């Protein structure tokens, strides 16, 4: 089976969400690396990146210094790029969703299109800079429609809108809908999913993936999942994806053989119940690689 690279990112870009910096430690506490080592032959642990220094916290959290923010984001981008260059599937996990901008940028390849599956309660298609909540600008920046101040994190190499699929939104404004429609983004908000059924939506996404030739990056924020299963997040909103549905989704993504990188965000252990949310992230990866293992066994048999 493929080689994996594991990296935790204990960073936060919002002073009021201190707990998200602990996310990689909570996820590791579930035994996620040991679980993956039992299922995948070659797992490289890149460990956790260092916490922000006092000076960085002052610049990033207190002063909202965009120069400092973009510098750290580019640092993460280059580490993810090195992980990919070493031949493995990067798996990044953390708390602050803003890190996903760096992980998406880091797995970009010259001459190879990138496809992004964004599973999130929010579309994060804010085109105007929101310094109080930079997460709101992430996907807009990914497709080249975000604030200029953040474009350099993407290295000015953007993902085409029709190579983006957004799943599970239930907090979205009219301006974001306009961007999604104008950029031809495949979008399934929860009301649409409820109407068509999760299995039918998954089939449609798998068929969509089959027509794509680029690297596929799954980015999953745990706030997309119903808080009954993932209470350890900063954005609690009832009516999210259920555990059977998201596990079904992970199995089908595994069988598609399309996923080349994964990022998990949104975990805040300080809001969690007995590490329930971190354990859920562990279970999703286990579901994914269990399906991959069964597929390989069938092919070899």
C-alpha cells in the first residue's frame, strides 16, 4: 500500500480559540499513528510542528500582522510540499481551519491540476479580507477570488472552480453562493443532501472524480459532522452529517483511488467530551484505509 506522511499543526490564528492548538496532541493520543502503521506498510511521522513563539503570538494573535501570518503559512506550505516530494500521501491534522490553505497550496504540482473536496459546515468563500476570522477567506483564496493579501500563500497557483466540490454546508451567505455558482463549483449543502440522499450524492461525487485527472485533496472540518458525534469544535450547529454517512463517504473515496492528500481540521479538545472528536477523526482514517486494504486483498486474490 502507499506511503503516508503524518504531520500535526498546533497553530491558531484566532485568539479566542486557544484550544485548537491542542488538536494534534488530542488526535495523536487516540493512537492514530499506531493504527495507521498496522494498516499501511510505510508510515513516516513528521511529528508536530512547534507552537508559535511568544513573538509570533504577539504578531499573529494580537497585532493580526498579515506579513507574519503569511510567513508562517508559507513555512507550512513548504513542509507539506517536501512531504509530497518524498513520495507519500500527506495527512495533515490540526485545529485551526486556516492551516488548510497551506496544505492545499503545499500539494500543488507543476503541470498537474489539483482537485479539492471541501467537507465543511462553511463554504469559506469570503472575497473580502476578514482579519478577525481568516478561515472565512480560505476557499475564496484557493480559487483565486480571495483577498490579495493571502494570494501569496497559494504561490499564485490557484485551483479552478470546476475542480472544487463543497459538501455539507449549513452556514452560507448570498455572496458566497454567488461565487460558488459563478465559478461552477460542485456544491451540496445539507438541505440538498437531505433531499437527494447521501448515497446518491456520494455516487455523483465519485462520478465527478472519475472525470478528473488531477491530484485530489480531501479537506474535512469536523464541524461538518453533526455535533452529536463531534462536539469538540468551535462551531456547534445541529443538522450536520451523520457518522454512518461520513464513513460511507470515506469508504467510497478510498475505493475511487483518487485521494492523494488529506487534511483534518476544526478540532478543539477544550470543547470535547472525553476526546470523542479526536477519536472520530481516527475512525474516519481507519475506515478509509480498511477499505483500501480490502480492495488490495481482492485484487491480489
